[in-house]
């Protein structure tokens, strides 16, 4: 139960909603809707968990997506840049923002929460200045729309993006030295440094990777919405963090992990979809996310304390 409790709960919720809502919940249309709505959150959750593996937090995953989705559109409509080049520019800017966050945290020694909150607020301010508080609209190439709108085997292509990113991250974190180094830094950065791990390089790299994935999520959001506005994006921050924190409570309790994060996003998607189909009001989603975040942090803290206590007992023996 401590390891697979969240997975079991997810399966039970799916069965429960399928029985109680047989005409709407267990349908291909609902699966498509859930994937389309939550794929971007899943990418942001995976982005947030990379710095978390190194014991840091990155709040720009929620603030940055505001600017990235606006730029992905305005670079094409205002400046006439071809969409592949516009996408590359946005991804490069996202990576650059991650690099700045890494230097603020590791070189300037600013707390990661404060540093990324400040950087994210600056990005949001730039988005407001760039748009002047207005929507960015215009005709975009079909190729750009297809980034989000294509169907593969009857399902949105964004779901396959999430699967590909999750597989790459899983291999990197679980089977390559980079993953072991990040987890070692997250557990004890001083001990990691004493063992020859270049802490600064890997932490900065974690923020760069997070910034890249955040920018990718912004591009997909722009392709989905087809308009850019500064009022859209911040609502992704809380569910993205909830998914990442939930991920540390399952599969490998006590530490963030890829499949746990994916399960965390799935249970959020299933729970919210089922409640909304029962007629839940508009405030149900933020309420559900907030309560789940508090529960997730509490469980994650308990799991870490328990694992630390078990390690001490084993050392004493």
C-alpha cells in the first residue's frame, strides 16, 4: 500500500466513476478530453520534478508558460517568423531562463523558491508588457496547429509527447549516472560534493531541462488555444506542482520519480473529470488541487521521515 496505494486509488476511482457514469466517463471521447486537457500539466509536472530530484523547486514552470505561449504566437503573427524557427526561439529562451535560475540558485546562492518566484514574476511582467493586456491573435500555419491537434491511433498526439518525455526521463534518472547524481544531490548536497559530484553543474542542468520542458508546454498551449493572452497560464502552476509532489508519494515513496508523477497527474485528471461530470461547480478544480497538494506534501514528508528513520535503524544494527 505505501508503494502502490496511489495507483490502486486511481484504478478504484476509474472503476467507481465508470459504474456511476456509464454513459459519459468510460468513453473514448472522455479519454480524449482528459488527455487533451491534462497533457500540458503532465509536461509541466515532469519539468518541475527535475529540480525537485536535486532538492530544488522551480516556480517558473507556471509563470513562464504565460510568456512562452504568447511568444510562440506573436513571433509568427507580429514578426513574420516561420513557425519552426519561432518554436526553436521559444525553446531556447526557456532553456536560457532555466540557466539564469540555475546561476541565481547555485552561484548567487539565492533560495530556489525565492529565485524562481522572482524570475517567474519578471517573465509574467514581460508578458503583460508585450501584450499590453490584449490578446495576441492572427492566422497561424496548419503545421503549427498540428503540433497539438493531430490524432494518433484515435488519441491526441500530446499524450504521446508525455509518454516519450516520461520514458526518456525514466531512463535518465533510473539507469544513467546523471539520475543517481541528481538524487544524491537532493539527498545531501554536501556529501555529494565530497564524493566528487559536480553539484553546481548538475543543478544548473536540472533548471535548464526544466526551462526547456516549460517552453515546450507553452508551445503546445499556443497550438491548442490559437491565441495568446497573459491571463492564461498561471492556473497551470498549482496542478503541475501537485502532480510532482504526488509523484513522491507513490512507486518510490519519499522521492520524486517519473511514473509516480504521471500517476499523480492521472489521479488529478480522473478525480476532477468525474466530479465535474457529477455537476461540480467551477471552483471544484482549484479546491481539489489545493487539498490534494496539502495531502501530498504531508504524505511525502512522512515518507521521507520514515525512510530516514529506517536508514538510521539499519545503520545502528
